[in-house]
C-alpha cells in the first residue's frame, strides 16, 4: 500500500484511502501546485495472477473524454504496481444509496439509465469499441447535481473483431452477462446492455441481482414499458437483447412505446386506418382504370410526392407531401431530409412546435408495429445523414437554446455510424462532447473545478473549426460552426484564460476563422454567396468583438 503523506511523481500527495476492491486500492490525492484533488488507483500486478495489464488499453483509457467518465491524467508504471491518476468524483455510489434508502423511485432510475446509456454509447462508438463489462451500483457515483459518473475501468476491454472469446472472464457475479463466463464468444456492446438491465432492476426493486424476475411481480407501481425494457436487456441470448445502446436509449426516452398494450392499441388504430385507406385506394384504382392507371400510380408514388413537395407553393403543402412520402416508405431518407431542411429550417430556426411535429412523425407506427424511426434506422447511411443534420439543427438553430440534450443524442447516433463521411463523423463526436459541456460547465464553476473543463472545452472547440467546413459540409453549416466558436471565445475569454489558454491561441483561432471566411467561400456560386454574404459580414463583426474581449481578459490579468 501507498504511505499516507507520500508524494507520487513529485506531484500527487496521498491523503487517505477512499476505496478498496478485490485487486486495487483507491486513494485521495492532491496536486498541491494546482490545488486540485485526484483519485489514485493502485493496482498490484501480482494480484492479477495470469491477467496481464494491457498498456495499450490503459493508453486508450487516457483518451476517453465524456461527462459521465472520469478522465485519466497519468499512468505511473513501476516494476510491481501500476498507479492510475484520474479525476476525483465527489458524491455517493449507487450501492450506498441502495443500502441507506432501499429501492429508488423509478423516475430517478430512468434518468440514471439514460445517462449511463449515453456513456456506454460513447464507449461503444470508439474505434475500436470499449466494452465496460462490470456495470453495477458500486461502480456508479451520483454527483451532488444528480448526474452520474461511471468509475473503475478495471474490467474494460477493447472489442477485437477477430477474437473468438475474451482474454479473461471478468465482471461481478449476478450482474455479469452469461457470455462473460462461457468458453466461446466474447463480450460486446450487448454485454454491457445486459449488465445495465440487471443494475436497473436492482435499483428499482432493492432486490438481489441474482433473483431476476418481472417487475410486475415486485410491485404494480412500475410503468409497463419499463418492465419490458429490462426484460429485453436481460435476455440470455445476445441476439434477443437490444442490439445497441442507441436502441436502448431510444426505448428509455420513449417509455410508453415499449408497453405491449400501448403498441397493441396503436396497431388496432393502424389496422382501422389501413382498412379505410385500402377502400380509398381501391376506389382510386378503379377510377384510374378510366382516367389512366399509369398517371394515378405515378401521382401516388414516393418520387411523385417528393416532386410535389419540391414544387409546392407554400410550406404547409410542402410538408404534407413530405409526410405522405414518409408514410409510404419511412426507410428512405430523401423525405426525412427534405422535411427537416426545406420545411422546418426554411427560416434557419427550429421552433418548439416544429420539434414536436418531427417527434410525432418519428414515433408513428407502421402496419408491422414498428415506429417510423425504427424502420428508418435500418437505413444506416440515410439515418446517419439525418441524425447529423438533426443534431446540427438542435444544436445551433433550436429556439429553446438551453436544451442541448436532443442534439447530443442525434450526434452520438451519427458518430456511432460507419456510414457517415469521416469529417462529419469526427465533427459529430466533437459536437456530442460539446453538447455535454453546456450542462457541465456551469456546475463545474460552482464546484470550483472549471480549470480542466474549460481547457477540454477549448480543445474541442478548436477541433470543431478545423478544416474547410464549406467543402466538407456546406456554407450554412460552416457559418454556424464558425459563429459558435467565435461567440464562445467572446463569452468565455476570461474562463479560457483561467484554464491556461494563451492569448495567442485565442487570437490565432479568430484569425484562422477570418482566413476561412476569405478563402473557403471563393468557389461558392454567386447565388448562394449572395444569400450568405450578410451573415459573413455579421460574423466578421463578431470576430472583431471577440478579439476585443480576449484583449480585455488578458489586460485584466496584467492588472491583477
């Protein structure tokens, strides 16, 4: 064990023991020069027996950056032990909450589940994917603000596509999925889904994870949809579970839709509608025999609806035609993208009413009992493009500016897809992180640890504006992204300065955006340039204002 009061690597003073596991001890440490607390995990190599710590995987863990995952600052490797220095997370573990309070309210558990699902989705979208494998209440900390953080990555591993099984079986009995203890097969994203389902069951009921049973047998106060979600998460066969955390997150965010009674009612409504529609179609078909069957079929084809939408005289007619196309074939992306881009964003603003309308269409059911969005997700490339554009819309153009969590979900879906172009995929990953900062930064200020948050935030903003965005995306997306970076420098110059960002870094970033405005729009056709020219000039004014804010922030530093 480490000696209390000793100093590691000349920086980290060990203050106390704050946790113990089967193969490790966790200490509270302080970097006295930075006046910051850290958690130091000590792993004695011989305690792992035949399990060899993979330095490559430790390096991979250092790259993880997500609001629900502690960052790793340092790894100190010696002959007999490894010390992992990571963010200190203040709060209570969920197993302590269970012991002190018993079963938790389902609304609270649902919120925790959504947050953890987002963290797992981030891990699984890494290249290669990271499988956590040891999800349980003891490994989840609830912070004072109600957000949760996933700790202890001792069992995590990279998913290896060519591997037939896990190198070693790790996990906690009761929570671990069956495949973690089988001779064949390796853990994957569905393994974490099983563990999450078991943990949610325990948090909801207070019962042992070894006694899984339907929630209905534990009490009648749980929403029926929640019971079906947990049942699907904890299926023995991986193929019978949710196949991704994206699917599970959608289910948790649309609880009512998971209720079989609700789905049955929706199907019944659809059958009645289909019967009426069938009669109408028969009438139209008979009429078409006399008026020209070919013309009638063409009018009511998907392409005909798209043509009608694009040539509509008003927005209502345009929207109606796009909706008809979606109902005919929710799998195809053209009508979805048209509805979002040409109708809802015609004025470059997504209103709350338009957002509600979009959600209503997404959750409508087909005759087979699947939502339109479920069908659309099977079109991986098309849905990835839509998710990226929807994320942009919610992030930059939604009138309810404080609500970034919708954008975050869409960006995570886009980033998880292999079908999206690489520049957009990288940008979606970055924007998903930045969406999380909007909720995190203010809280970090109140807790006094904004130093690291704003440094990380700056690095992600810089990456966001890298490259020729006009060429990689389009003119409007380029302008809103450059505008985002500019406005954040103007608003946060002092915080960035306090986080260690230099004056030159900020001014260089602003100068780089000015250069992009001067060079990247040269090949844009005159018609489009005429439309965006006013926005370019406005952004140039904002750049000058941001520069003055930077100078003011550093002038204040010199005065101090």
